[in-house]
């Protein structure tokens, strides 16, 4: 028997109206020491030496998952710290955790038959899953990833983390979830179209899928792609150069990284699966270069985007070394990118592509 819970307790988005604190205005500390390698309640323990060898490996001084050849960004504390910061940025930009909060709240309303459930694909540091778990304490949240979430303390009882590769299919989860989130995970997905089919099988009728992916192509202040390739061109950007090199290195491992802009169309093409699909683009400046016209919140978001990109240069270092770039080249690029961004020499945007689908309900399904 499911307890009766007042619905309006859940019909709100805790992040919608929050004010920025003084700390946040100065960009709060996202320090690596706030994360540690203590064991989590994931199905594998990060500290077990056997599992450590099996699941993680070291490449060029950073720690990576040991199971996927596609995904080659680190899975260590500095990377999880970067992801925490990126999460904070997106949360502020989106006013919350969801693209369609109304549909999510409806899908997660307490039910007579089953516990409302949420799946976070490629959960990374676990930041999104943990926030959602707090927001919906009556729901179960499962985060899956190639590598452990590396949490500092055990997750709340309604959240768990599992290590799995979604390229192996999601059969075990069929008809098991009301919300599926997949954020910044495309580079690790071998066939994103097939993944969307899997997601549609995982979702219950009325369930919501949301995807958020950043483009590696950067845009100028007029929202035009940065195309200059020569350092002598005033439009040239080192950040763009390093970003495109990273894109090529990822693409050489698998096509997933190019999926982002296609996802809205692929969702639309899945005729009969969704009762609604949609897309939205978020433009986030790299650094507060338009300061005069930015509000405090937007400045904070832009600053976090800048810190995120600066940290990303060290995340992609092992990938670029493995792809054959010389260490000196990467060092030079990194130095130039840091200089470009710290001094706001270029006015750049990152384009975030957001898409969603709401799974078709069976005729006669009623939502309370
Ligand atoms: C860039 S991180 C994003 C993490 C998180 N979604 C976020 O937005 O903060 C991508 C995560 O997806 C995971 N990942 C990539 N490919 C995967 C796959 N095939 N199966 C499971 N997890 C995967 C990676 O291990 C990494 O933790």
C-alpha cells in the first residue's frame, strides 16, 4: 500500500527562485578536496584494489574507466569536481534540473502501483542524481556510469549508483523508470539512435527523457560559428582550436560526440513513441565578457562556464596525448587558452543543445 502524499509538495522546483549568495558571486570553491575516494554504496567499491584494477586505469597521470574504449575523459576527483561546477552552472542557467519540470512532476507523482523512479545515464560525480533524490524523496534514483561516482559520503537511501556500460543495452531496466536523464554523455555512446530506442523501452508511459549536450564548435558574440583557422586572423581563437582538436580525438574513438545536434530530430523520427518532443538551445558565454548587460546571475553562470573550460583543458590532455599530439603542443595551447579566457580576449559562446521526449501514454491512462 503506497502512502498518500500531498501532490503539491512535489509540484515545485526548488531552484527556480533561489538568490545568489555572496559566496557564489565570487565563484564558490569547487575544490578537489571536497571529493575523496571513500567507498560509496555503488555496487562496486572504489577502494577495493581488485575492483580498482578492473574498473579504473591510469593514463598520463589521470584516472579513467577501464571498460569503454569510446569514452576518454577522466573519472577522478578533479574531473568530478569540474562536473560539479558544470552542474551548478546548468542548474542556474536552467532555473532547475529539468527541461520540462511540469511533465517531470506529473510523471513522478506518487502512484498506487510502483515507486516513481529516475535513471541518470552517465551520472559522473552523481551531482544531478543526488539533487533529484533530494527533490523527490519519495522516488528511487539510479545513477549508472562506467566508473564509480567517488562520493564523499554515502548517498541518501533513495539513491544508488551502479557501474554499467549503456552500450551493452538497458534490457534489465525495461519499463522501470519515469524519468531518464542523459547529460553530456554522447561521446561515450556508440550508437545514439539505438540508445534512444533503449531509453524508450526503459520509460513507462508518460515518462520523460531529457538530453543536454554541449557543442565543441564555439560561437562568436553574434552567435556565428568561429571559423578562423589562422593565428593571424583577428577572429582566431585558441579555445576553439583546442576544442576542435579534442572533438576530432573523441570522434576518432566513436561517432557519439557528433550526436548532440541530431538528437531532437532523431526523437521526432521515432514515430509513435513520444506524445511530445521538443528542443531548446542554451547560449552560455565563456566568461562574463558582456558584463555591462549581464545580470548577477548571468555573470555567475558565465564565470562558471569560463572555469569549466579552463579545467577542461587538463581533462582532455590525456586524450590529446593518446591521439598523438606532442606534449609541448598541448602545453602551448593550454597556456594560450588560459590567457585568452582569463583576459577575455575573445567573446565566445558555447551552444548547449537540449531535447526531450514524453513517452506516449496508453489510451485510458489517467494521471492524478
Ligand atoms: C561528461 S560526464 C557527465 C556526467 C554527468 N552526466 C553530468 O552532466 O555531470 C559523462 C559521464 O558519462 C559516463 N559515460 C560515458 N559513456 C558511458 C556509457 N557508455 N555507459 C555509462 N556511462 C557512460 C562517463 O563515465 C562520465 O562519467
